């Protein structure tokens, strides 16, 4: 099956490296990371030990969303919406010019609503239900960020929220491309968001995350565990014909997509899922492996998942294709991770630079020798593959191409 031309025309991001796509690009180019300790507090619950991770700093939400109604929004909704507003501006779109029923929102998250739900629950138990703020209710679901963005933009088309671990936002972008290909929408905002809170931090700390106090080491021999991060990233996807008609600018084209699942019984099961997803994406794009000039991998410093990904990438691409891992700079952002990998791919496709992979120093002799970037690589890639692998057994691959005349 060949894909009709679906393109990315705008991107917005809020990450630990700063607010905006340019801030993210600058941090990746310069080889910066933003890992630190953060304490999470709850006025009625025990103090937690600090958590090490990549955390979003304070920024002025009203600069992007205005002041009306923002106090009632969850932190995930604010970040997702700000990223989308930036993407919308970069695409040269405004809500005044589109047909509302043809504009959709596809989002992804693992933890959205968790903090708001548990805070509402504890407030109800301790203060009584009559003391609950009614505005809290709509923010307690996974779909709050996508729903609030649709309301803000007047987007009345398809609205979908995916929660499938580390592949979620890559899936959101791929499904958006499917909808556009089938003419079920004209514009779709797609991406992911993830934040950490007292309740989620408590879960991760009880699982041993508090013992991690060093940046992640993707694919490295000394890797141990991944390090959590916060982020929101959103892209504007459109049908190429619509972009041509309005004279818009293209950042990348979606060529193909593959997805696979294997029950995560072993490293080999993860490897099989990864390989199947990659081969399916190549088939969809009608490409041979040698046509892919760079890979944006999901390695985050986790021993088994990194090993499985390394094995599948080497089997398909060998050791010649450059491999970059953005999580060495921004951490494991769960439902937003794939979107950050796409953002890193846009840096390569639009600015001809593949950054060095932070945290990778020594090849693991137990894994095949991938060409992981140890220095910034000046390259003019035409086609790249973004690959996400989740320890739960899901794998997704997306192939993007540099913009060509419409």
C-alpha cells in the first residue's frame, strides 16, 4: 500500500531544555542536558525523598493561552496546549481559517490525570465532597489535554488519546497520518505530554527510582536504568495538497509506519517486536534498509530494552547507519518520548545535524556495534527512521523524509 502525501508543517515543544522547538534544538545541538533533583510535596502526606530527572521549569503559560480559564487546567493540559499553540503558529495556521469539523487532536500520555484524580479523591475523603472544586473533575482523565486543546482551538474533528507506554506519541502521529491519508481530516495536532507529580513520583521512588542519581546512558556498557523526564511536544500534520493550496511550508513528510507487539517474556520477544515494526514501516514506505540514512532510537539506558533495540537495529541496518538517542538529553518521557524523537529527527531533516548521544561512551560488548553518534554529525539525510520500543512489548517505527516540492 502506498501512502498519499502527509506532511508535518509545524512543531512545538516544552521540555527540560526550555520552551519552544528552538530551545530544544539549541540544547541538542550544544550537547546540553537538564537533569537535577526535585522534591515533590503534598500538604497532607509524608515528605518524599528527592527524585532525579529532567524537569520542566516554570514558564508563563498565559503568553500562549491567555489568562482566561488557565487556573482550572491540569499541568499536562497547559503544557500540551502551549506546545500545540506554538506548532500552530509555526505552521502558519489560525483557528479563524480552518473548517472546525476537519481539525482533529491526537494525543498521548501515560500519567495524565493521575495527579488530579488522586488529589480530588483525597480532598473528597478529607474535606468532604462538598468542598471539591468542580473544575477538577474534567482534568482527571487521560484525555484532558486533547479535550482541552480541542476546546481552545475550536477543533471539532476526531479526538483520540493513546496510552501505550513509550510508543504512545509515535502511534499518535502515525494514526494521524492514517486519518489524513484517508481524508477523514484536513489538519491534525498530534503529539504527547508527560509530567511528574507527588503521586507519580511516590510510585517511581518506591520502585527504586530514588536510587538513580546519574544521567541515563543509552546503549552504553555501564547503563543501569532509565531516568525520568517531563515534556510536551505537538506537531501539525496536514495533507500535502492542502498545504500546497495555502502556500504552506513543509518540515518533513510521513512515508511509512509499522507497529508490532510481542508478550514481553524475554529479550528476544522485545527484539522480534522491534524488528517486525521496522520491517513493516519499510514496506509501507517502499524502501530498502540502505535508503534510511539515520535512526532515532528509543534507548534510555535500560538494560534489556536497549539490548533488544540494538539487536533489531543491527539486524536490519547493520553498523553503518548513524543512530541517535535523544533520551540521553531529556530523559525517559514515557508518553511524550516518541514525539521528542520526532522532534530530534526534524533537527536532522531541516538543519542537517545529528547531535551526539549524551551518556554513550563505551560500546557494550554483549550487544552488536551500532554506529551510535559520539560527536555531532553533519549530514543531509533524506529519509530517517524513528523507532520506539516499550518494555511492555510494543514497538513502533515511523519513517520521515526531508521536504520536497509539493
